[in-house]
């Protein structure tokens, strides 16, 4: 991927710092993060590495976002994702050049969608005849792979 003008590790670090300061102060998101994260400097470093991998293909992040979020699935809702993306928009618009902010927002929206599919999407349990038909039927038209998120192609 071509790197986008105005995005480098130093700016990503500042962005991540400002964003999580906002998240921690948020009435709805704050408690989840404050309960989950014991070592904030480490979390911020990890998230800077994540965004560096996603936007600059630096390969700095080694982790698995889906299991990390699944641990808190009973507390996370689609509305909270909207809120997360809203704070991300405010912070990226504030700190980044317009094209860089737009690229960061688009990427976050796609990853948020992948994460939500992984957390919330459940196939309905098919009835017996439907199961039999499915065995003979075509391949499903849709398949989700959590590696999309792991690899930053979310
Ligand atoms: C409602 C929205 C979200 C909530 C409440 C949430 C919450 C959390 C929490 C509590 C952790 C810490 C996990 C732990 O250390 O035990 C975490 C980690 C993380 N989050 Fe989120 N998150 C949200 C959305 C997102 C989105 C949209 C992205 C990416 C665009 C993202 C990327 C990450 C990454 C990369 C980690 C580190 C995972 C690891 O340990 O390797 N999160 N998140």
C-alpha cells in the first residue's frame, strides 16, 4: 500500500495518545477500557504499533484483535462501536491532514465492521430440512475470515 502523506509513526503515536485520553474520559467507553487495561503505556504502544502496521504496513503489531475483544463481548454493543468511531473521527480531524484523517477513518470503519461481524454475527441454527438442503446446495455466498482483521485488511 502506498503511504499517505502526513502519516508517520510520530503522528500516529500522538493520535493514539489523544484518542485514548478521550476514550477513557467517555462515560460509556471509559469504564470498559479502564477495567480492561492495567498498563496504559503498554496499551498505547501496542495500539501505535497496530496503526503503524495498518497504515504504513510496518509489521510492528503482532496480535489478534478478535480474541482480545471477544473477552469483553458481553459489554460491547454496536452503539459503542458508533461512539468509538465518532471519537476517532473527532480526533483524526483534529490532529491529521484532511486526506490522512479520511484514510484513518475509512480504515477504522472497515475494521470496526469486521470486528462486529466476528463478535455479533451468528448464523441462525437451520431447521432439519434446511440443513439437508444446505448439504446439497451451493457453497455459501459469504465467508468471513478473522485473518482479515489480524492482517489489517479489515
Ligand atoms: C466499541 C468499540 C471498542 C471497544 C469497547 C474496544 C475495547 C478494547 C479493549 C477493552 C481492549 C483491551 C483488550 C485487553 O488488553 O484485554 C482493546 C484492544 C484493542 N483494540 Fe479495541 N475496542 C473497540 C474498538 C476497536 C476498533 C474499532 C479497533 C480498530 C480499528 C480496535 C483495535 C484494538 C486493538 C488493535 C487492540 C489490541 C489487541 C491486542 O491485545 O493485541 N478496537 N479494545
